[in-house]
């Protein structure tokens, strides 16, 4: 027999020796209601753990919903930025075309001088 087994047997023997001094009604009540009390305590502990897990899950779901909103807002901003880039590109293209086809200033001046001289 190992020392652990001997210690367990001696602990059980001391418990039985102490129970021997209890009235028989207390022993019967302990035997009948002990499992029920332990089951209630265990279920209460499990309920607390379940509540904690539910809070963690709700927090994760809230973060997920916030991330969805963030992505939707980012997409909207990206679309607006793309529109701004298109408008800027069109304006720059139009300006470049106008500058390329515009008569230079010195030619306009020369044409005005010729018209004045005539």
C-alpha cells in the first residue's frame, strides 16, 4: 500500500469516526440531500461561467458589428475619394487642353497691334 492510499484510508476512518457521534437523522439527511446540494452548487457555478461566456460573446459580437460599420464607412469614403480623383483628373485634362490650344499672349498682342496700325 502506498503512503497516499494509507493517508486516504486514515482520513476516511476519521470521518466515519466523527460521523458516528452524529445522530442518525443527520446522517440520513446528509446522505439524501448532500447530492442535491452539491448538484445545485455545481449548477450555480456553471450558470456563472455561462453568464461570463455570454458577456464575452456579446462583446465579440459588438466588436464585429462595429467593424462592419467601419468597413462600410471606409468604402463610402473610398468611393468619394475616387469621385474626387476623377473630377480632378478631368479638370486637369481640360486645363491642359485649353493651355495647348490657347493662342500665346505675344501673338495676341501682335495681332492687336496689326489691327491698330491698319
